[in-house]
C-alpha cells in the first residue's frame, strides 16, 4: 500500500488552514444540500489555549458574511439551552433564548466554545442541539446553520473534562497544532505590528511555547496579537519603556519578552525604511539577519499603510529596496506584500505589484526564491 503523503494526513494534527478548509467545505455542502443538514457532522476542534480555535470560526463567518452565535457552555446553566418553563394556567410553556437563530433562510455557525470545561449536565443539555439540531418540538436549527464546538485537552493544563462517549460520537474531531505561517498571513493582512511579525520570523520557536510557567503569561497566537496591540498603543501615547516591558512580560512571559524587546532594540537601529521607500534616503541593507527581518516587515507595513497619493512612489521604493535584498528575504517580503485581509484586497494587491512594470525585472533576480516561498507558504 502506498504511503499517505504527510502533508495530507499530518501526524500531529491539523493546521488552522486545514481546519478552515474542511469547515468551509462543510458550510458549502450544507448550503448546497440543506436536506443533508443532519448528515453533515458537526466539528469538534481540539487544541491548546490561544491557538486560534474561536478566531478561526469568527473569521470564517466574517469571510462569508454569515451569522455567528458563540455559546460558552462553561458559563451557562442547562436551562439556558433548554429554555425557561413558564406556567400558564394548567399548562407549562417554554421560553427559549433569543440568541438561537430563527430565520429559516439565514446562515451561520453556532459554536459551543469551551465544551470540555462544561460539566456533564451541560454536555447532556447540548446533546439534542448537536445531534438532532433541535430542542424537542420547541426549536429547530435552520438548515443554513452549521454547528461546531471547541475545547482544550486534559494534557493542555487547562480546565478540561473528558467528553462522554455519547457526545464525542456526535462529532468529527480535529486536533489543531500551532501554525506560524498561517498566523503570519493573518497577521500581515490584519496590520499586526511589524516588529511582532519580524521577531516571530526571526525566532519562530517563540511563536508558541507551553514549556514555561503556564500560570503566568506565555507565548501563543493570542498573546502575540495582544503584544502587537500593546506596542501600537504605547507608541501612540509614548508609554515609558519600563511600563511597556512589564506589560509584554505579563503577556508572553519573561523569556520571550526579553528576546522580543532586545530584537526591537536592534530593529530600531535599521535605516529609516519609510524614507528609503519615499526616495528621501539612501538604501542601506543591514548585515544582521534580525535587522533584515525587521526591514522586510517594515517595508510591507509602509507599503500599504502609507498615504494613498504616495502609493506609486512607495511601490517603486519597495522594488528598489527588495531588488537589493538577498533573494530569500526579497521573496518573503513580496509574499507578505501580496497578502490582504480578504480575497478582494489580496487580488487588488496582486494586480498592483505583479502587473507593475518593475515586477519582471524583480523576478529575474528573485523569481526562483519567490516560487519556492509561495510553495512553502
């Protein structure tokens, strides 16, 4: 029997991109064949805290422009799912939560988050919704809505209870693994601070690390996004260095914070990237690898965040600098520059750069590395 290619069946789990592809397939199948709503299995996403399980579902809903209902079971009571009994004369009527979608033509995802942190009574209360997509004769989930759940494993040192075999058998299960490359594409598209992007390119082992004290801050996709926000806000109000260090240490831990801040210190010594792109300063390529990562991230940032009326000059500056970079760095910068927050923006950026008169000359120098980097990404 031929071996299964490792990129099709990963030994240690699925990446966020792979999980997103599968859930997207289930969504499209559900909408094309609503009569099969009960046959398409709900998805259970397993993974450590901060890996991006909930964000994956939110981004899918945003991309499709559909509804999203986030049910945190650990913060609920069984009555929140089943409804509130209200006596009327000699009868009992049930009042259901207003959060459940009612429009039969609507589409969306219902996420039962923190499912493994919920006790058995709540898990039992969720059975009927997850398996039968209904609550007795009181409520039916519209056919256009897909059901997902997410939770931590016992080995993740988080609040996690085992699922009953009855509930576990309802799901298609995916174990998620941290995926730096996929997160980077998201980070570039969502304007994460270039220092964070560059540092994690330079030190990808710092992207996710549960080897330290997980009762304090530790590096994860979630905490690095918050570091980005902390740095951006600190720059706006000129927060003092000690306060910023305390905040970053509280988010990702002492070791990762020390390395990140040292990286920022070195990155601050690179030439003025914005001035080089505007043609106002001589192009100088740093010798240090960490500074080159910082240079590439800054190029991408200024290219799309600069004023629109200066865009052509910035594009020319982007090509001027990247043509002088080693091919691996130039290819990385180009792939990042082509990434947008949605398909429309990505297509627009691709047209803008790859149809530019300078692109052909750029590919003569860096084309081979560019193709290899695209394949790897």
